[in-house]
């Protein structure tokens, strides 16, 4: 079994979202993440607002912790990127190790550049084909 890492996701709703609605969205995202080859996706509730979010505008917060190999985490981040495009989520804060990425209402191209830079910093290298060296 390969090395696993923990990816922390914090979803923040805007002023017009309540905790119940954001909890439902968090559970929807959890179900989608479980469709990937992840080890686990746990609900995580923290009392605070994610770093960078405006406390006055952030009424609700939902959190998940995804445990998987680095290769699967890349798929998980890509899933989050496409998932938030059609959801009423103000921001998604993604934390891997000591690094964090805040996805907000930026263009899809701009969001993709941020994600690629974030993931490249945590890239373990190419995945071996069939578990063997070339």
C-alpha cells in the first residue's frame, strides 16, 4: 500500500446560506468523493471560519477530511473544482500539509492555474505503471 495523505476541505457559505443547507452540500460532496479510490472521507466540524474568509459574511461552514494516496488526492481536488462551479458555496479552503488553497469566485482558467500550482508543490512524481518500474 502506498503512502497516504490527509486533505482538509472547508466549505463556506455566504450570508444567504444556513448551516443546514451547507451540511447537506457537504454530505453531497462527501458522497462524490467516496466514488473515487480514497481510503476515507470523514466529516469534520470546526468552530471557526477558515483562514481568509470574512467572518461577517461566512454564516455556515462544512468540513471534510479526505485520506488517500497523493495520486488520488489530485483527482479529489479536481472533483472539488468542478463540483463547486454549480453549487451555492462561497469558498472552499483546501489544506494539504502546511499549504492551503482558497477557491473563490475566480474564472475557471484562473482557478485551474491555482490548483495546478498547489498540486505541483505536492507531486510525488509519476505513478509506476502496474506497480513495476519501466
